[in-house]
């Protein structure tokens, strides 16, 4: 295959990323759940706390963007 063809078409990158993101997320979630339940002996409540803490940076980023929008 000619690599210049891939560089000229960003749709190929989009298709690769569209396939890679769900695959990587499913792998991460399976590894996290297996480790947390089997090795760390997390219960359902502890898994909920872990997942809640994982969302905090996203909410903070949203808050910062919202505040920047308000104060511009």
C-alpha cells in the first residue's frame, strides 16, 4: 500500500480511531473489573466510588470551559 494515499485521506484515520476507541475502552474496563474484583476484592460500593472519582476531572474541565465562556 502507498502511505501517501493514507496521508491524503483523513477519513482513514477517523475510521481507524472509530474502531480503536471502543476496543481500547472495552479492554480497559475488562482489565479494571477483573483486577478490582479478583485482586483488590472491591465490592459494588467501592467500584462505584472508584468510577465516581474517575469522572471528577471531566466535570472540572467542563466547569473551567463554562467559566471561560461566562467571563470572556
